[in-house]
């Protein structure tokens, strides 16, 4: 497999990752969607790990994946309030 084909595969995996993230967002808004959301969470983590392990190089798919999944895997959000009065 040449580097162009490898880059294409990385992009394809990244697109799948983004589609899974969008499906997860939709699933969390549906009553009873918890099981599907849990399944998607595992799929997302697997895709992100694959991108990080297999594609650490030029196109930086692993880093892109890390930024894309950060809000999901770390549940990164801020419920803080500015208390400087």
C-alpha cells in the first residue's frame, strides 16, 4: 500500500469516526437511546485508538481523532460560573 492509499484509508476512518460522533449525539437525545449510545461510545474509542496507533504520521489522523473525541470520552464540559464579584 503506497502512502496515498494509506492517507485515503486514514481519512476514511476519520470520516467514520465523525459519523459515529454525530450518531452518538443523536442517540443521547432520544429516550431509551442509552444502549445504542454505549455501543457507539465503544466504537468511537476503537476508531480513535486505531487512528492514533496506525496513523501517527504526516496527516496526523491520531491527533485529529483525539480532538474530535475529547468531548465524548472525557465528557469535557464546563458547568462553572464566573464567581468574581
